[in-house]
C-alpha cells in the first residue's frame, strides 16, 4: 500500500531495528517492504536481526545499515545436545544481545510474529515498538492495529486479501508518518530491480548465449503438500520447448530436491534430455548463485516457495503454480505482470500453465485485449482443460485506489464464499488502519455472484443483526463500568455496594462475551469478527479499571464498526443478485411519449 508522498522538512536521523526470525520467504518480503520505506524515508537508519541460516539475503543488501545474525545453532544447539545447561546458554544469549541494548532505538519492529521472538523484542529498549513484544511484567504485548490483524486473521488462517508485504509496509510507514512526519516525494519508483542484491554474476557458460531465453523452474515447495509433481513440470517444459525453440529450461532446488530432479529428467521428452536446452543447478547453488540465476532469467516457474519472493524482488516475472493450502492474496508474487495458476477442484494441468505463460509472454502484442480463453482456444487447448483452472494476473493498484498488489482473474469464475470473505475483511482492515476507504463491493460484479454465495449471505445477514446488537450492548456496558470506576474515590478501596455493582456489571459483560462468541461461531462469514474480538480482548492492558474498561469499550466499538461494513457488503452483494426488472412495453411507450412532449414544450 502506498503512503502519502508530500514533501517533508529536514528530519533527525532515526534508528530502526527490524527483527525477522522466520523463514527465507518472510525475510525477502521484509526486505521488499524495507526498500519501499527507505525510498520514502532515506534518512532512516535500518538494522535487521535475522537467523544465521538466512543471513546471506540481508547481508547482500547494500542499503541496510547493519545486520545482526542470531546464532541459533550456537545458542540452542548445545542445550539440545546436553553440552550446556539452560543457565549457561542464557549467558551466551546475554552476550549476543548486549550490542542491541546498549542504547535505545527509535523503533523496534518485530516482523517474526512469534511468541518466542516477542521476548527478544521485549528486551530491546525503544521509543516505539511494533509487532509482538513483552511488557515490563513479561506479559505478551500485541498493541498496534496491524499486529492484531496479523494475529487474528493472517496467523489464524482467516480469508483476507491484503498481501503480507503490503501489511508490513503500511504498518511501518504509518508509524514513521506519525512520529517523523510526511515522507519524501519519490513518485512511483519501483522497489524491485535486478541490482536489489549485490551478488556475483550468473554462470557464463549458460547466459553467454544471446539466442536463448531461459526459464527457471524451482522444483519443490515450502511444504510437501504444496509441491507440484515433477512429471507435470517436465510436461510443461516439453510443451514450451516444442513450441518455442528459443527457450531453455534451468532447474533449481536444494539438495533435498535431487529426487525431484531425477523424476523430472525421467519424465522429460527424450529429445531434450541431452541437447543443452535443459540445465540443472539443483543442489549446486548458494544464495549468490541462486539469486544471480533467477535475476538473469526471463521467467521463474515455481510453486509456493521463497523463490517466488526472490524473483519478485529481482523483477523477474513469475508463473506461480499454486497447489495445496496456499493463501495467494497474502504470499503470492509481488509486482505487475506475474501469473498464478491454480485449480478449484483437481490438480493444475501443464496445458493450463502453458496457456498462462504464453498469454503473459505475448502481452506486448495483445495488451490483454484478447480474452484468455480465446488465446487458449487458439493454442488448441479446449474448455474442458480449463474448466477448473483459475488464472490470475498480479497488478499494483494506483495510490488513489489504495495501492498494494491485487490478483485479477483472467477467467471469470463465480465467487466462492471464502473469496468474498477475503474481500470484505480486506476492506474492513483498510478502513480501520489505513484511513483509505474503498467503495463497498467495488471488486464484485453481478456475474460473479453465485446462488451458493447468496444463500450463505442471507443466512449470515440474520446472524449479523444479532451480533451487532450484542456489540452495541457490550460497548454500553463497558462504558458504564468506566463511568462507575471514574466516580470512585479509590479503585482499591470502595464500599460494598460499589464493589457489588462493578462485579455485577463485569459478570454481565463476561456473559455477553460468551453470546458474542456463539454468534460469531454460528456462520463462517462472522467468524473473522469473533477471532478479532478474542485478540482485542486478550490484548487489553491498563493500570486501572478505568483504563481497562475504556479499552474494552473501544474494542466493542471497533468490532461493531467492522460488523457495519460487513453488513454493507452483504446488502450490496445481495442487491446484485436481484433480478433486473423488465418494464412492461406499454409503460415504456407511455414514458417515451411523455419525454417527447416535455422536450417540445
């Protein structure tokens, strides 16, 4: 998401520490977000904490001011093997942490979003903290809006349509704008480039040929169930090389993908097995070589894996074969012109992947004016092959439309309930935390509304009315507790009647929360509100009953605001599903004659 870009006055140099102890894909998404932040706040000093396994990516970025590597094996390994006691390892950890705590940071941002990492964030002193942390009493802290959204929606697998990179970027930019002022005006400069990392040049024996257009295929995936079959990759490569003699294939993967490499070569058409058009670097690349190869290819083909994010950072076009439990809207390829192929029911077919790639490769000629299905028909790919396929193209929205990446369908399909929920939840989050409010239902057209969706929303509408009344009641009751608490001379010493009244209100509020839980659990469309309710209430914090009750009242008000937006989405979608009225011919004729008379007078 894009932040405002009014010119800023000269600011002091602020120091920001990013804690990213998750996987390589998360590290790469964090770097992309930080690149956007650095462009808007060039005076900001950025430092990053990463795991030693993924330090190469961060250390190859020249615009980071410092990288702290967490020596996981050194600190945790001896404890697991019994060489050190926990007490001994705590001493080693303290020595490692000492450079981080020498002086306060202006910002500490924990993008690991894990309970374990919250302890590190809690140890490091800072004026502003974002993400998961610990309070002085060592209780868990998740206090900024976007972190609560990550906890309730993204980590709890709720359908929502905001990319993680956009969440991270918006979270940090909002804090910087509040505390440092408006960012620099840099226009619409891209955050991706082939020179994003300072890496070695690609292998000369492959890329010296000016006549070959190389496509990299990343075998394997982040999880076994997200892996596309090696035979399907081989079939796709064979179709491309049969129809495009200028194209060659480069295989990528770690040592654990060597079985897939063997299966790929065994499935490949015999003519291509030894003619130099297929090169394998499986198990033979460090980060530098991996990045330089992907950055030198025209396309990367990959399932859900860190390679998708690396190619996005490097500006290499991506064809993402999305299989298994993948949240495309959150972790898909970032940027303009990437393609994602998935299937509603069955496995993705190589023919559908080829159709998507050839369509994307030919954008310069058809400029998206040729329907995708017509393009596939021209290739001899029948509608039966595409009957379950979903093909989407990534696009960065203009800032006036909210910015961020969206995935536009190349084949019109009726909306599934989960997709509808994702749109509505994304809208609610943007309204809560961005200050940019899109038009309700602007992403939905009449032809996308299915009978199944309508039936589900009609059921949800009835339950939503109940939930809204409960949330209003919760706000009023929490406000009553706050007012009663303010009227007391002391919140520690009070007479029996006041104590009983507050206890009675508290018991009613607890009972009300149980009703809210039941109402949100009654329908899948309402479940996200219930999950956010739990996160907000779990993160209530205050030093007095007045503060806690005020925070409770604000939480109920926020939830009811979200429920109101959800209600507007349901009404809008159901209105699209109503039959279009056909006026009687006589009425039309009469209206026409009246209009004619009025024009002559």
